[in-house]
């Protein structure tokens, strides 16, 4: 079954108004030839969402949202706010949120439901720590995360899953291609067992030090339907270099 790939950029806490120039270069590089093969997306800091959303050919998303639609939640943004300024996606459950802010699988599931409520696609992140990998617990950990972080109403239309080994994020280290293939196969099996035929269609992205130099190998793996890119998405040349690997497939 062919699943349309998605290459998504997570800018994290980087970027200012002047970064629009780099974003515009990415949008310009997302030409008709590339758009025929894949979807692309950039998730900038929330303060840049409205500005970036004015570019029509390249969707934007947020890096987080609150589960509630509104209320006394100082410093938070709701999924409805993201949608209101033109966002189409929202990342939920990134390891930096899970680790730094104590977000649980239940919190992530609630945020995914909030995303759907606002008409957004949720990008649900999962991944294991170095200690868990070295203990041989990777498959058990990510399978539990994907089970508890995805609500029952998950579909291929409203949700994307991103596997990011925590120890590979921003470190320059990556699992072997065989390691990535093994994890994605286990995730696909879990999705199909729970969601049936539609589980075959849910996009599984790989994230964790994806670069133009390793993109072709990683993106060609079975059950890898794109990438969630961190640091390399801040530069148009690097981000497009990753996406353009699909022109060779």
C-alpha cells in the first residue's frame, strides 16, 4: 500500500520575524515536482505561525497545544488558536515536552483529541531513551507509548505518528537502518492490530538527526513514510535536501 510521505520541520525555540526569508526559500523549493511526490510542513514557534501561514503552498503547524479550548492557562495556546491563524497541524508528545514538562501518554492523547476538535492533524511523537535502548526495551516502550498516546478515534486522516529515539535528537547519532526498520515494523503491526486496514495508512515518520546525507537511506526503509526534522529544517538548503531525496524514489 502506497502512503504519501510527509517531511515536517520542527523549528523548536528558534526563529524571529526575519526568519520568514528562510521559510520563503523552503516554500519556493517545494515546487510542483516535489509536491507531486510528498507533503511538506514547517512548525515554527507560535509567534511566527500567523506570518508564515500567509504562504499558501506550504502548510504550517504548531509545536504544542493545550487540551482545553480556552481558559486560565497562562502561557499556553489552544488548538483552536492554532487553527484560527492558519495552522494545519500540531506536534504533541514530543520527547522534549514529555521529559521537560512531565507530559504523560494520557496528556498526549488529550492533546491529540484537542487537535482533532479544532480540525488539525495531530503529529504524535514517541521514542525511547538511551537507557531503555541499551536495556533492550525499545520495542516494548514505543509500543506502549503508541497504544496509550493514540485515542480510539485515531485515523490516517487525523493523525501522523513520529518515532524519534530520544538519544538521537540533536546529537548527530542515529540508529542503524536495521534498527529503524525494526521499530517501524513493530509500530505498523501495532497500528494494524488496533485500527485494521486504516492502520496501514497512518503515516510513520522517523526523526532524530535526519540530514541530507542520510535521508535517502532512512526514507527508503519499509514503513518509513517521511521525516520529522529538527535542526536541519532551519536552513532551506538542508531541509529541501532531505525532502528532495524523494525525487530519486
